[in-house]
């Protein structure tokens, strides 16, 4: 029977080819060639038509047996090639542990946070400890109890964001003085760092900025003591040669009040652009606690005295690190922040 010969020859050829294949790609091509839908073994079935009727079932059986055998040969070979290829990959694909890994990004404290921390650390050495208060503040704490009467022109000193007639975004950290005096026992010495808000915006002013407030209350205090504390602080912050002077000023919640200047840290008092050639830089406000402030929280001003001071954090940082535009602090451009990892 010719057909049988053809079948046997083809099966032999196919087996030899499959056993000789040495890659999964070559093997796959052979599968298509012999066992696929258009493959030659499948085509053999079509030869059946040419056989006498009685021989057809036998021939069909033989094609099926041949197909099964070939499939088994194929499966074995596929596994062998797969194992070999995997082995090859394990041999060749090595991980070079000497290569540096991709650089990972390390975060850091925001410069303003670092400066606040530095400020509070210096003053904590004199026994001051930190208090906080809300950013949305009652008019009573932000103004009234600090001796800014309603409709008093002193309120114009601070360009205020009003939430409603009774609530403001705090314009300074001084309301924390009142909140602390209301709650705590005397004597005390506290620092109040925090974010404050004013309708003000240019290269040195931002509608949201930071202050560090100080308050000390004792049986007796003096301007000399206040100057000693402020001087200690500024010498530690800007350097030991820093000189300090007080100029008379006005704040509703202190009497007397003073503006604090220190010798320009950039030119050491010689005169430069930063200090407008004066050698001095205005750096803080301060004074002795006004009797009305004590009265507003039920403290007898004949029994207790106090001093207070307020520093602008951005201003301190700009002067110390030579930053000319306040907006750098808030844009959070990593190139700027990286230069100020303190
Ligand atoms: N609160 C004032 C302001 O924001 C700064 C200030 C001045 C605070 C004098 C004080 C002080 O505690 O005694 O302009």
C-alpha cells in the first residue's frame, strides 16, 4: 500500500527532524509543519479517499497512532529543549552586584522647619519651652486681649484675613501669649513658633509666614533682662560678634516697646546692600507686657511683670543664608531645598 509507505516515511522524517531541533523556535516550526492544521500528517487523512473502502478504517487508525507517537516525541523534545534553554539562561544571566543601584531620593527637613528648630533650641537653653495655638483665631485672642481695642487704628498695623467678624487667620503668634496666660501657672517662660497670615505679598513678604514668639512672666522683670535674652539668642543664631540695639517703638501689647536691631551678619556692621549701608538690621519686636494684657486674663499687673518678643522666621533665615526672595521657601524646588539642608 503506497499510502502506508508514505505515512511511514513521513513519520520517520518528522521524528528525525524533531529530535534534531535545537531551539524552541525550530521545534515550533516543525510542529506546524507536521502536526498543525495544515500539517502533513493531517493531510494524510485526505489520502484516505483514494483507498478501497475496506482499508480506510485501518489506515485512519494508523495515521492516528502515528500522530500520537509523533506528539509524544515532540513533547519530550520540547521539555529537553526548555530545560537546556533555562540552564543556559541561568549560566549566562548573572546579576552584577558591583553595579551601584539606582540612586534613591532622600527627603530632608524643610529649611523653615530647621530654622524654627534652631531658634527654639537656643532659647530652650534659657528654660523657654514651646506652646502652640490655632491658626484660625478668635478676634478676642488675636487683637482684643492684646490691647488692640475694636476700631482702634492699631489694628491697621496688621492686614488681616477675616473669616467672619469674630474669627481671623492669626496675624501673629502673640495670641498664644494670651492662651497660655489663661491656662498656666505663673511664673512662666514660653516660646510659640507658628504660621501667621497677612494680606501682604512681595519679594520679602508672603501672605503666610512664620514667627517665633517669646514670653516671660515673673514677679519682676526689666528691659535689661529682655535685652540680655534677645542678645543671647541673636549671638547664638548669627554669631558671637553680633551686637544688639533697641529702638523705641510701639506695640499695643507692650509698654515700653522696642524694635530690635542687630549688626548686619553679612558685613559685620560695616555697611552693605543687605543693611542699606547702615550696618544694622531690624530683626524683631519686643517690650514689657502691657498691664492691660495682664488684666484681660485676670492677672494682677501690680503683682506680676513680663517681657515678650517676636521674631520673623523667614526674615531670620533670609538674612542668615543670603536668600533674596521669600517665595523660594514655598515653591519647594528641590534644587533650592537641597542647598539648605541644615
Ligand atoms: N506680634 C508682633 C507682630 O507680629 C511682633 C511682636 C512685637 C511680638 C513685640 C511681641 C512683642 O511679643 O513684644 O508684629
